[in-house]
C-alpha cells in the first residue's frame, strides 16, 4: 500500500527509524529534480558550486560504502556562499548536501532531508514533486532487509513527465553556451533525467568516486579547469572500454551446469553435410577401429593409442563437432610426425605391422571429412593467418604453456577436459607437419577461453566499471562462485596472461583494457 506524503514533517517522521541512506537518497533526488531551476538565472561563476553540491549528495547515496561525509560537508558550505541571490531550488541543493554530510547524526540528516524536500516542492509543481518522492519511498520499501538501495539513484527521476517548470529551464540550459563549457555535467544530468539503470550512470563508479573525492583545492579552481580535467578523464575512460569480440572458429567454451567453464559443441555439420558425408564417416570409423586394434597390443605406442582413442571418442560423439575433431586430427598429425622422427633416430622401435598405413589412412580420410564441411574449410583457411615466419614460436609456446599450467591448477573454474586439453595444445604450438594449424588451434582456443572468462567477469562483476558489448557468446549457469573464481583467476595470473597477450599479436590485444582495470583494482 502506497504511503501518502504531502508534508515534509510526515516524511521526516516516516524516515526516523529507517537507514540514513534512505534520507540521503530522497534528499539528493529531490534536489536533482529541481537542479535546472537552481542553475537558471545564476551566473557562470557559481554553477560549479551548485553542481558540486548536487553531485556529491547523489554520489554519497549511490556509494554509501565510501565515506563522503567530509566532501559533502565542504560542498554544502561552498554552495551556501555561492551567491547573495537565494532561491528555493538552491536551498534544496544545499540541504541535500547537508543530508549527505550528516550520516553520523541522523537527527541532523532528518532535518536536512526535510529542508530539501520542502525547498524542492516550493520550487516546482508541488504535486509532481510529492508524487516522485512517494515513488522513491515505495521503491525503498519493496526492497528486503539488508539489500543495497543504491539502485534507486539510477532509477528515473520522475515517475512520469517532468513538470514544465523543470523541463523548460533545462532545455534553455542544455541548448545554451554554458552547456558547452560544462559538457560533462550536462551529459551527467541528462543521463539521470532520461536513463534507467546503468544507462543513467554517465561517469561510472570509478570516475564518479574520483570526482566526488577530489580535495577543495581541486574544486576551488576556475570551472574551466575542473571541467577540462573531467573531460580528460572521460576520454581516458572511453579509450579503455572493453569490447568483447566474437569467438573465433575453433574450440568454443561456455559455462556448464556445474558452473565450470568447459568445451561446448561447436562447428556442427549441417544436415546436408552429414548426409553427404555418411560414406566418409563410415570409412573413417572403420579405419579408426582397425587402428585401435593394431595398437592395443603394443606398450611402446601407448601414447599414440591414447591419441587415437580420444579421436575415436570425438568422432562418435553426437552431435559431431568439426572444431573438436579438427583438434584431435591435428594432435594425431603431430604424434605421427614425432614418431617418424623418433623411429628414424632409433629412439623408438618400428611401428607394428599395419599401424603406419592405418594411421595414414585415418589422417587422409580425416582430411577429406574436414575439407568437405563449411566449418572445416573456415578452419583450414584461418590457419594460414598463422604462417608468419617471423613469429617467435618458442615464445608463444612457452607463454601458452605457462597459461595452461595456470588453468591446470584451477579445478573449481575449469572442467576436467579444459585442464587436460590445454597443456597439449600449448606444447603443439608451431609443431607437426602443418605448424600453422597447431598454432591456430592453440591461439584460437586461448582467445575463446578469454572471451568466456571476460564475459562472466565483466557482465556480472565489473559491468559498472567497464563498458562492454559481446556478440556470439552466451553465458548460462554462471553462479556467484563461478564469477568469483573467474575474477580470482584473472587477478592471480595477471603476469602470465599479460605475457601470453604480448606474444599473441592481435588475437588477444582486446584483453589489455581489462588487464589494466584489474591491475588498478589490485593496487587501489
């Protein structure tokens, strides 16, 4: 049942036993509603004082964990002396700042919120202001005990249309010369006026706190210098936006039902391709079975049998994943090249009768199957991107191996398959009869893994700190534990991840903004 407040005293009585943050938020939002009226007719030299008071009272309500009592007190004092000219709207702003400054003494905060509300109501259409305040109170009352109420700071300022007494001066301000000189503040307020949720937070958490907690010496400079600093910080923030790209063709990952990141089916052939390849699949299955039988009696070639068994399991898994089969076939090619070299050096005995021919038959039929599907053709084509003869393959392999070792120790975040597969892929970088293929497999897999981790972390934990967009990767089943494990993994292995990104060329450059964010997070 909605509460009917029509007088400041009624609201103050209601808030008497409520958390102090309620008063801060209601006072701040009351002041924000009449901010255009507070600025109207005021000379430019006094704008910053009004904006500062309104802004810091809003920030104190949005981020109660950060003590802004001193900043709010200074802004309230500054705004009280900005001009001999008084108005009800400016009184609302000063009262809101006082409310944020008096969290330690609730009675004082209650008095300040009463003043802010009364002044706001006197400034604009009384009924519209009280309707908005009642909407704020209802928002707070519907949240359970112990919940954060900071989300109210990003909800619409007006439950319906703002009254003309507010919109008309704002349109004049936003279209005037001072709007250009105070662009960061105009954009901040416009976002609050029209946004809802994250879209209403123009500066974002990091920059909001950075601005709000600046010392008096910074704020007391000419407005042009203050606004220039904010504009520069905005430019730096925008240059570090994290854009999560699409996954590359290759091993694709997602969050499984157990909350861990694992390999998911990808590159599944179309029905037409499956029908056309029934004969190839039948021959390939028979050839693989014969090879398994021939290898089963030889202990010397147990490792090769292990690779063949993994290939067979992948071949028979439904739906058939061309991406994963491509990886298994590449592993067989690397194993074939290694054995040939070891046998020539007399480090290994000759292959059992029929094994060499059987392995060649498997690989040739495998190649036909891969090339006969669209996904396989894409993988083969992309492998040519990795034929850079000047690339430091040894450095790429070492960095990939160090990353794989980090993955192996994170059993709570990564599935058994991921932790088993990544070391082999890392060791295969630049090796085999087609080194560009093994490099492409490993680098694409690492890139797709980073995309998955970043998606989990950014969208669930850091979404207020980094602007992100993602195409193609869908997260399902990511629990709070998954998010925490992913964030801890990135934070704990920053040097390893940076090294891998440094030697991976353009494939992991998109990660750098996230890594810089985490670095700042660790040192702040």
